[in-house]
C-alpha cells in the first residue's frame, strides 16, 4: 500500500502542476499583456522664410500620432492646438510639443526657443507670384492647394472650382482657372462653359499658416452681377473644431457691379457671430475710385484685435476687439487667440446667396488679379 499511495500521490502532483502551468485556474489565474509603448517625441524642422522668420513643421514617427503644441512657453495639454500645417514663427517664442497616439503613452514634451528679434514692420513672408519662364505657370504648390468641385459651399454658389491641371469636366487644363502669368501676377479666372461656370479657389490649408502680423495683398477685382471675389483666412483647427468655431477673417470681399461710392467689406466670424449677426463693416472708396483698380487690402491681427485697412495701414477703417465687439451677441466666442494659426484663401465665386445669379450684363471671362501677398511683423 505504501508503494501504490506514493505513485498516486506523485500523479496528483503532476496533474496539479500541469493545471497551474496551463493557466486553467479560473479566477485565481493572471494574464500579463504586452508592455505599453510610448509615442515618439515630435521632431521640429524649420525652413527659412524672410528676414529671420522660419516656417516650422512638427512630425512624429509614431503612425497616427497627433501632436499638441504651444508657442507661448506653456506646457501643452490635450486642449492645446493640434499641429495641422507648417506655421510661421516671426517673434521671440518658445515652442513646446508632445505626441499622443491611441494605445501608447504620450511622448515627453520637446521644447525649442526661437529668438529672431525681428523689428516691427519687417517683411517676414511673401508670395510675389514671380514668373521668368515666358509662359503661364502653376501657383507655388508648396504654398497653394485648391478647393475643387461644385458643392455650393453652403452659399448656393454656382461655380465648379478647378485645380491646376484638372481634367474633370467642365475644367479645361489648357485654360487654367488659376495661373501665374508672365506679368508676374496671380490670375484667377471665372469662365462660362456652356451652361456651367468654372473658377478657382486657392488655399494654403495644410501647407502654410500664420498667426498675428500685418497681412496684405495687392488686388484688382472684376465687378459685375454675380461676381464674388474674396481674400480671407480660416483657422487651422477647422479640421477639428469645424466652422465657425475655427474663426474666419474676411479681408477683401465684395459682390456684383460697382456702386458709387464703391466698397469693400471687412468681416470676422466665429461661434455666435455669423450671417446676419456677423461683424462686418464696409469701406467706401474715395470719389472716383472703384474696386476695379489696384488696391492694397490688409489685416492687422494681434492678440484680442483684428483691424482692416484699404491702401493705408496707418488708417484702419474698422477694428474688432475681444471682448467689447462681442457685447450683446448671445453665445459669441472669440476664436482668434486659441494658439492656432490660420491658412490663406483667395477665390472668385460666381453666384450664390449674396450676389445672386449672373445676368445678361455679366461679362465672362472675368479675372481677379493679385500682384503679391505679404506678411509683416506687428
């Protein structure tokens, strides 16, 4: 009996050992998952702009990572801006950024200080639309992309927007709607093609953006029933906050034929102030002048302030400020100081809720011409 009991006892011991090894112990078993990885620290790369300013790009080698950043020296958090596009730094600023990715620990925060010490009023970025080739050329693809299609853009516009080289009907790559001419100017051309209209809407979204400074463009606009030219900005955070929370700054905008006195409107839009309750002010040209001539349209953007001028930056015709300009506007939220930069848009719409439809007096083709776009430090 002693020998049999020993064998039985040893067999029971082996079974228990196997049961424990296979993890079949129910509630008493434990499972150890893979160690959590950490998102890669963002890399900062810079490209020279003008007079000491740089264009900053943030990247992370972690697939799908988002990068939160600040430029005021504060430690970034989940509520800080998400990097969406290269942005200009032209002031003494401290950039801080970290990367976050699903399933990973947040990266550590990287910090880099910029001290260009650029004087006020210095030109720090521009597109002069230069062309020395002897033929019409594509606008700089490192700065300008395109809105395309005929969605109406929330305003019941009538045009098909065409990109450079687009073959999608009714676009015609042999007759581009946006090009740099041999006259060193950007041309945006609205055309009538059968019963359709084509035009162009250039945007620097995801390519170039800016925050603060004096931004201006020298522009010649066509005037006629149904024309709607504009030079404006939207916040980079439109990708996450949507419109109008991203903010909109309308620097040059007008519709239809020339009036006497002729005019341009400068507006700002954000949550609680759009449409009929938006903040817009008309500038009236001096006697004998119309918008169908060369004028400089500008914006002076600083913290809690957006001012607009025509031709003379020392004489803004309107200044919107936070919070005083929002008084009486229910639910209004100032969107221009969130830390996000803004991208540029230049377009020539045809038709829509504001101008209405072209008529028999409307001449096609019609050209919006831009001599330059420039940014100066405040």
